[in-house]
């Protein structure tokens, strides 16, 4: 059920006017679990801005409005009407002529054949027991039944063949990888250019249709669009406002290098979203991002006249200090181990490209060590697969999965571990990022064991705060873990260097964020990137 939609003007009245200006932040998730946008909203509000953070209602949240410090959070119901679903796609006869029109039809036909054959078995039994006396006599009845059994068998094989083609069609529709799909994708990109996303992936319109009217009613001075989906929504809101005579500035906060994303199965998705981002990037009055490497890539890719500001995903020590009187869950207690047991921890997104399997595969060579996975849910398929693999290796009693804690608890929660592990694979976006857990582990003063992705490996070697291993190499991973466990003080000494952690705090990043907003309100950022 969709949440009740409050009048945006009522929210405006409650928040009141500010001398600094109104900021409407946009994010394409439900805000929960997104520490970056939470910190942005609360720190900007604490600096005197009127902040309203609009997120997506997923259908699971009990509350659709709440406060983050002085910032207002509001979830918006997004009706997924434009999203492409396999059953909505046309062209099945051209892709798989033998496939049924849908999986439901295939399932019905298979069940229909089973029922037919079950009925024939009963008829056969009735003939053998004499309970059925056919008009043609016993011999004639048996011949008729044999013919029907043959027809049912042939039909069953035909249905199985068509079902296999239907399953292949499902995969083609999911991945859009057939020759016809590739040809039509190339056609739309050639004929429509950056506007081709309207044909290739119109699902982003659902965000526009849901968020757009709310933004217009809130009449912001600054729109802060997090990531590429919200870039388009924010750009169009900016254009509408300026056409109406209101000065509105757009900040685009790029969280990743979109051309480097590999996680979408649908092969139309990436070219569509790259075109979508490229069409709207020109409307941003200021751009910020999560690392220096990504800032350089964005400036080059979108021909920005100014290098994007870098706002790192660093922990918010000030907010954590406000909760120092509240209890923090005991990581070791949740694992059921004492203080002297070696504990390796991974905290963050659990996905195959994050390389968590190496932490399980290495346990037989680390007989005393335990591993803790702190993910969004212990029931995620990938996490469950890791636990199952641990059972096969006989180390299941040393693998522990647990859910996230609030972002202000992350650092003290992790601090009782012995090693913070970042085993991510060589993907384009992994090479250029200092990801959130890097800073969280650092503030927890954990020695690091990180894979040899470019930026993270360089910083780790420079600071001496951990060991670097070859990604996906179990033997080298075990070597790195043993080195850290054997001499932990060698690596934690890096955190004693004066000023080492000062720049890796949200307080320092919030100053950069506030500087961007202030410049835009003064008019210095108007059109700076075009």
C-alpha cells in the first residue's frame, strides 16, 4: 500500500524559512542504510540550511517521514509502471519461434500433459481389472489406449521442447543479449544519441513522475541529486524552475563511474544509463564525487570546466560522539568468541565482485581465525552461499553473518576485530575508489588486508596501515593475513601519525559540501560546468 502523501507545502511551513536557503536532496533508495546521504542531510541542516531529503518508499518502511537531526526525510511512492518486465516485451516469435507466449502458458501445457497421462494410466488400470468395458471390446480398447499413450508421449516431448525454448527466451528477455536486441540497441543509439534511453530503458521515467511534482512544490534553492538516476530528475526540476523565473542550482553527486559498472544483466541498461547521464550532466551547476580518481574521470568524460569537489565517504565522529552513552553491540559476543581469538571482519555490500569467498576459502589455512560478515542481511543469497561453502570446508563454526548496525555505531562495533578485510575484485569502479569501509576500518584502528586494486593498494602501502594481496589469490591472501596477525602493532602504528585521520572524517568533508552550497547561493556556480 502506498504511504499517505502529505502536502509538500505543509512540510515547508513546518520547516520554516532559512537565511541560508532550502536544499532538496534526492536519492533513489529508502535512505536507510545509505550513510552518505544521511550524513549529508544532517550536517547540512546543522550548518543552517533547510534540508528535505526525498527517498524512495520501498513498500516495507513503517514510517515515511522522520528527522535526521534538523533535516526532514520523506519517502516518495514510485509506481513502477514504465519499468520493462519480460512479460511485457514483444517479438517472441522472431527471437524464439518455438517458445510459448509466456512461462505461465508453458507451465500450464506441461501440467496439462501430466494430467492427460495420469488419466490414461487410470484408464489402463480399469481395463486390466475389468472395471472398464469399452464399446470396442477389450482388444479394441487396449489398441485405442496404446494409441492415446503414444500421442501423449509425443505431445509431452513437444511441450518439453517448447518449454526449453521458453526458458531461453526468458533469459534473452532478461539480458537483451540476442542479435536482434543488439541490433535494435545500436539503432536507437545511432538515431537518438543521448536521448536513446527513452527507448532502451524508460523505467527511469517512474522516478521523474513521482519525484518531479514534489520537488516543484518544495521550491528549493539548491537541488542535490545523488547518483545518476536522480541527476535526470534534478536536471528537469531545475529547468522547470528556471523557466518559471526561479533561480535554482543543481548539485550532482556522482557515486561511481557509470561506464565502469558491470553488475547489470540487461545489456541495454548500461548504454541507456550512460546516455541518460550524459544528456543531463550538462545541467549541473556543481559536481562532487567520492574520490580524486573519479573526479578526474568525470571531468574528462563530461568535459567539465572545473574538477568536481571530492567529498569522501568518511565516518561522522561528531555524530558518533552524541551517542556515546548508548550501548553498541558486541561484535565478539555476537560471534561467541573471546578477546584472544583472531577475528577478521568484512563490513559492507555482500556481492560476488566484493570477493568475500576468499575469506572462507582461506580459513582452513588459518586454523584459529574467525570471520565476521556484516551485511545488510544474513539471509542474502550470496551470504548464505558463503555459509554453505564454510560447511563444505568444515569451518562453519568459524564463520559468522550479522546485519548492519546504525552508521554511527559502525566504528566502535568493528573496533574489537583484529583485521579489516577488503578483498574486492578488479572492476573499473573498484580501481579508483577509497570506499566507505576503508575509512571505517581506519577509524576503528584496524590493520587492513586489501586486494591490489589501484587506489586502495597505493594508499595502504603509503601509510603502512596494512598488507596488500593479489585479488582472488587465496595463497597470497593467507600470507597477508598471517603477516598482520603476527605483528599487528607494526600496522596500527600508522594511526598514531599526527593528523593521519583528521582528513578522513565527515567533519572535514562537510566543510567541502558546505562550501559548494555557499558558492552556488552566491551565484558563483551558475553554469560553471558547461
